[in-house]
């Protein structure tokens, strides 16, 4: 056992830091710091910068253009990106579809789609959930019926994050109603410019447009867009989900959020003294810091094993549950730290160009909104209840 | 002991609840929030006509309520319907005016819906500390002028009259030396209005030598404020309770109707046991509101401890109810269109009014030492 970072790891950290210092655009950094709304252009710009460095697809093996990092290196990179105020990379192509294509896609599909994810030609979204099929995903009904060289797709997907930014969607569709529901699902790639697709916004409770409903009306999809075998999509879908969940430990994100919380608590005054010295508030901050430090180690322990080829099934569920709880606790403390200035809120002030005098401290506006927005975390990527179900089934035998 | 509401209050509760369910659907409420005023003046006039503003005041001021139990009944109904009209600012400022004396005419006009009032007390650096007043009052001859900054003044923009706290002596955090004044809007009163995250009107207010009328005597402010906040805190806890009940009802209904894996999700013990806990906590919340409302006329320490106990529990129970309601709804709970999220926002943001969970925990302990 050795908890210290090795010399190579330390110098890797320095390399990442100098890269971020030099290349993370100040404009984007400021937006992140002030919690402003990111546009698609911001995301595209940051992806391109990372790609140029060869650091966009951190989870990909080097043969496909990944940097070939160890779990510790990935962790360091993630931590440094968050603490520098870099935007999260958009995971749908990079961390969800790509692993599926690498494992189950045809050579042709790999050669075609993977480079386009890296260079930003394709911007993917995830078409799993439907109005009637959330936790019970296998009950999905969007149908794909074979018609010569095409599938004809009809149905509705929902909660599609950044669907309004995407030009491609990977979908779970029903190709058979025989046998168990899991056995009639296929994994289909759909060009969103195809006629018959309509994207409608869903506004979240704090007022943001992040997710969408997507309607499919006789959409013609070439048979070549099927990934793997027909009716085997459930296997690929589950494989994808373990990748999606592993990213939800949120360690780097929570780490940066905790740092920010500490700064706020040091600035906010209670009874003439910094809030961070208030015993009640200090106790709350200390507790979440202890949790996060343990989670960092849990995360690294699990990821180190995953590197060695171990399955990330129930472990990814554990990371997801604990990671979201810790992240949300920090959101909760941040809104508390603001006192009465958690109340004022202006949606316009989230725009980049907004330059009216802020109400209260300049960091206050997005904080309570973020607390509500992040309530999505224990719901998406399989709800925390569903994760607990997986853990008790696979680890406890219930 | 008797925990039943008397006939008058049952009537008050029924009248208001019926009026709101007929006239205050959530889509309408969203519409009011979007207007320049951020509430509906027409609704406010109707509330006045219905006697609901009068229910906040005792008979000696032309009202027909004003007791803890009246506040409880009215605000619970307001919370159940997420009413954005300025009941809370009216109660806060009105209680201070009533207690300070000499403003009977104004109170009558407020009850009639003709004038509107708000309490401008909190300040940018004051957090939740009641005695924190930097704003200062200067006396020239018989007249006072006030200068200073007031933060997150509920209903501050629509109010025709402001009750303002200012120092006539003492250090920034001293209880002594705080006085209350009546200030009418003028060029010397600079108002920046905005909405809160949960949709309620508030404002930052800058006073630049605003002319002011002293209320009560010099230095009488702290005691008056404490009593006004005791009432308003009890009221806002009742409001939160109403919102929690509404969130719970929506969630239970959803658990019965939403099906996954072929069964209503309410069948899953992982959910229904948590909702059973919510039910238990809501009983506790109701009791805490009753304890506070029933002790508003008790000696200071008893009253203030009950109020703090209630607000502390309101913060912890509120968080549990709001978060469980969203979580159990899954994606639906995260949307603007489905109402549960709006209740959750109100419940959580009430933690930021008049002292949060930790503030009242600490205060409860301190008041206990003083007892
Ligand atoms: C902001 C946001 C972004 C999203 N982005 C995407 C996206 O990009 N693509 C996509 O496909 N989907 C996306 N989702 C959808 C997400 O995956 C679903 O919301 C999630 O799977 C839950 O489904 P549901 O909302 O239908 O809730 P339901 O499945 O109806 O669940 C309701 C409640 O019941 C509980 N429950 C259900 N089954 C059980 C059980 N067996 N035992 C115990 N409790 C149970 C759930 O945990 C939840 O608390 C997103 C969701 C949100 C909120």
C-alpha cells in the first residue's frame, strides 16, 4: 500500500495543469465559475481543444485514439479539469456509444463513427427512456420494423439530454415482441436529419432546457445502422450503462464543488465571523469532506480493478449511489451558505452577455437553481433505487 | 386540551380553500408570476373582499382573526396553492405596525386592499441575525431621515409603505438602539425588484435620506420585530406545511397510478416505506406548527423556543419531503410542467426565510440557556 502519488503521477498532474492554464479559454472558464449557461458552441470549442491534445477520449484505448492512461491518471485529469473550471465533456458519444461500438460494432461502424465523435462531426444523444419505460427500460415500445434495406421506426423517446444539440441518436428499439421483453430489443443508430423526427423541449423545474422528447413517425433507418445483432440490444444497453454509471461517481466534480463551497463559507459572514468558523456549518462541511475523501479512495480502488479487466457491474452502481449523495450534499450546503441570498434568481443572468449588477454576491444566482437541477442525478442513469436493486441482487443474492 | 379548530376557523379554512381551488390553479399562478408585478393585483383585491387580509389582524385593528390559529389556517391554505400574493409581507409589516401603535388608519386601508405594506429589515451582511442593523436614522428637529441598504425585502416593490428598521443608537449588532419607521416611497427610496427562485416578489432597497415617521419609541424596534417575526415565522411554517401536504398528496397519487414492471410503483417497499416516513414527519410538522401557533401569546422564552423549534423542524422535514417527492416521481418530478417541483422549490426556499435550520437550532439552544 502506498497512498502517495508517484513522481510520474505528480509530473503528469503538472503537465495537465500547464495544459489547462494555456488552453482552457478564459471566456469559458469565467462562465463556469459564475455558473452561466453553456452553449453548444462552448462545448464544441472545448472538445476540439482536448481533441487536438489527444485528451478528449480519456477512456478509449490508444488504438482508437485514446491516451492510454491508467485509472490514476484519468482521476488526476478529471480532478484538474474540474478544479480549473473546464466544462464536463459531453458523454453520449465519448463514454456511452463508443465503448459499445468498440466491443460490439462492425469494423466499418468503428472506422466510420469513432473518428467523427473525436472531431465533432457527430454529436450524439441517448434514446433509451420512453414515457412508459423509465426504470423498467426493457418494456420499451418504440418499434423498428424491417422493410427491405431499412427499418421503419415509430414511437417516442423522452428525457433526451441535449437532444436539441445532437445530429445523431442511439436508440433502443423493439424489433420483436416474442419471448421476454429483453429479447426483442435492438440497438440502432439514427441520423436525426431523417424525415419524421421531431424534437420538443422539456423544461426542467428550475427553468432550464436540457432535455427533450423525441418523436419518430415512420422514420427510415438503413439496416446498416444496426449495432451488433438484431434482438441482442439489451446486452449492449447494459454494457453501456455500466460505463455511464462509472462516470457518475462525480469525484472530480464534487471536489471542485467542495472547494467552491469552502470559499463561499469563508466569505459569508455569520455574527461578524466567517461562516466557515460557525460550529454548525463547519460540522456539516467536515462531514461531507470526510465522505468525499473516502469516496475518492473507493473510486480509485474500483477503477484500478476495472483497469485489470474486472467487471464494473454492481461496483458502478455503488459509485453512482454514493457519488450522487455526496454531490447533492454539497449542493445543499452551498445553498445554505448563501443565507437569504439563495432566494433571488434571474434566468437571464445565466446568459453570458448579462452584465447588470448582481443581486447579492456575484456567485449567488445559480446556486439554489443548481441544487434543484442536480436532483436529476439520483434519477438518471438508472435511479438510485434501481442501483440498490442491482447491488442487492448481485452482491447479496436477494 | 383541545386540538379542534373552532367553527369560525373551520369556516375560514373552508372559504379560503374553496376560493383557491376555484380560482388559483397552478397555470394561473405561473401567469401571475410572469407579470411585471410578479403577482395579481386583481387576486389581492379579491382576497381583501373575502376578508383574508383581515384574518391576519385582530378585531381592535378592524380585522377578525390575528391569533396563531388564524394564521395557521390561512397560511396552510396559501401553501397548498402556492399563492404568491403578499400575505407574508403584510403580516410582517402589519404585525409591527399594530404592535407599535398609531397607524390604525393605515392598517384599515391595508385590510381593505387599498394600501400595501412591507417590512424592510434584513440587510446585505445581516444573514439571519435579527439585531443586525447598519441602516441609520438621523433626527433633525422633529423629523427623521433614514439611509442604508435593505436586502431581500419581501413584497418590497409593490408596497406603498415600508416599515423600516434603522439605528438611532448602538453598535451594528446590538439589540438596543433599533427603531422602526414608516417610510413612503419617494425618490429617496431606490427599489430594485426581482423574483425569487420559487416565484415570489422581493427587492433590494436603498434608502438615501428618506424621510421617515418614527413608530413606537426610539429603541423600541427589537422587541416589536421579534414579535412580528415570531408570527411571520409561524405563518411561513404553516405555509411550508401546506406545500408539503400538497407535495405528499401528489406523490401518493403518482405512486398509485405510475406503473413500472407491471405494478404501481407504490408497491415497491423501497418507496412506500419512505412515504410512510414522510407521513410520520408531516404529523410532526403539523404538531410543531400547532406548538408555535398556540404559544404566540406565551412568555417570550416559551414563544421564541417554540417558534425556533418549529422552523428548525420545518427545514429538516421540508428537505425530506421535497427531495422524496421529486425522487419518487422520477423524471416527472424534475419538470416545470408537472406541479410537484414547484412545491419542492417553495418548501426548500422557505428554509432561507427568517432563519434556516441551523440558525434556529442554535437559537433554541441559546434560549434554553437563558430560560
Ligand atoms: C435530467 C434528466 C436527464 C435524462 N437524460 C436521459 C437521456 O439523455 N437519455 C435517456 O434515455 N434517459 C434520460 N433520462 C431518463 C432517466 O434515465 C429516467 O428518468 C430514469 O430511468 C427513471 O425513469 P422514470 O423517470 O420513468 O421514473 P420511474 O421509472 O417511473 O420511477 C419512479 C420512481 O420509482 C422508483 N422505482 C422504479 N422501479 C423501482 C423498483 N423496482 N424498486 C424500487 N423503486 C423503483 C424509481 O427509483 C423512482 O423513484 C434523464 C432523466 C432526467 C431526469
